[in-house]
C-alpha cells in the first residue's frame, strides 16, 4: 500500500485513537492501529475489544492496501515531522516506510490479518442527539463513575430514556457507592428499546464519547447492535460493548425526607472548600459544616498540620445543624456546575445530602456524610 497525506490530518487521525489503544500489551496487536486505504480514503481503526473507533480521512491513494502499526510510536513520529506532505508505504514482511521532507523512518508493523474484527455498521435505526447536550450530561456524571474494577456494574454511566409528563427525557446516572450523580435533559425522537429499558455505557467508552462531542457541534447518531451501542458523528464511528450487569436502583438512594434547604453562592463555597481541604486529611479530605441561621462555618483540622475555619453567608431558616463531608466530593460537583447559586438539601447529620442548582431541576447529586 502507498498513500500521501498532509501532516495535520494524519496527526489528528492518530491522536483520536490514543485513548483506546491497549497499553498493557496483553495482546500486542491491540496496541496497533489498523490503517487501510482505498478509493481516496484512509480509514484508521483502533480497539481494545471493549471500545472500538473507526474514522475516515481523504488521502491521495497511490496503491490500496492495509497494515497495522504501533499507534503510539507512529503518532509520536508524525506530530514531530515538518508541516509537509507525508508519504506512507509498506515494504516486505509488514515493514512500513514514512517519508516527510528530509526525514525518513522505517518501522515494523504487524499483519492486518491479526487485527480484531471491527463490526460493520449497517442501517440499523439511529436517533440524533445534540452533541452539546451529551457533553454537558457526561461532564455532570462522569466524575462519579466507580473505578473499582470488582464493582463492574458501576464502572460506567447508566443511560435511560423515560416519558414524564408528556416529555421525553434522557437521563444519565453514575455512582461509586459514596456519591451519586443524576443529569437529565429533554430530547425528541423515538429511541431504541435498549435505551427505554436502560443500559450501562462503559467508563472508557464514556471518555471517548465525550471527546467526540467536543469535535464540532454536529449531532450524534446513536443506535444498537448485538450487545453494543454504536455512535456515529460525521466520518467517525464508535462501537462500545455495554456493561453486562444490573445497575442498582438509584431512585432508592435519592433521599425524599430532606426538608432543610440551604442556598449558597457556588463560587464562594468552591473556594472556601478548597482552602479548608488544604489542612484536612490527605486521604479523606474531611470537613465540618455548621449551619446556624444565615451563617455557614466550614472547618477542618489535622493534628499534624493545624486547623482552619471559614465563614460564609447563606440563606437558611431552619434549626442549627452540623454535617461532615468529604470536601473532594462536594468540590467535584461544584466544578461541573455553572450556576451562580446552589442548594444543599439536608435532613440530619447522618443522612445523605442533596446538592443541586438552586434554580434548575436537570441535575442532582447525592453525597454520603462522613463520621469524623
């Protein structure tokens, strides 16, 4: 095979797959990208057997063919080449030659016959969703995904479409057992039965989905085949295997008896927590919150470092209340919100707290209290 391509296009194509290629080398071929040229088009494919991505790019094809090559190494080479046209060709025994200006590389590849099968995406039913909506929902739930591999049914985001009050709502939920995040938006269209039942998108797939939402504002097309979800946008297709497991009933985690509502300026609370977290325990980041009238006192202490205290103005007309939280959990929530004011909804010292925008209903975070 042989083709010519401009450096920027090739670099962007290879950069797009870096998050997917397998780095643990359990199977050497999974650290490779499959490059295939035909009819004026280069297709770049990568997979880790859970998430796969395939994108098409225009090139000057001299001789069609295909090869697999180390995705990391070729990306490092291409991004350092001069801004000139690149000539890419294969030699005997799956060797690859790359020429650009006065630079020349000869590197080893692997037979494309060893590369895992990438499913052919047919004309199954797709529904369009606004990229900006998905990007915002992923941002507001992704931080709460569980990273404990043994809790495999929590290693992703639960996605479900529901009908409420005559509206179609897409909802995303993530939890790690200590906190839970729910984001939802009104959408239009007829969604597949899989989404109406509820599915779990894997953590790695969610990361790739977020990246593709940041590439322009074109709608995403979502469909399903076998036990996988298919995402299409422009000339890129992502296929990710759904997490095989039951997501816990998150509705039972959201407290319903919380009756103490506290309104706080988001920016003030964010910076206060950052200050107090400096002196809290490195592992647990525990802080104490005393709510008394229109005053919130946040404090932290560490026998090895010292202690700190901060007072914030709030709007609260309930009884005096003290709660203890992991500051990092609250900071994660505040960091994904843009609202001027947030609302903290409490019941008592040991019950879960709800953190949500003060003037919106499309996001809710539940945070478990700490015992300090």
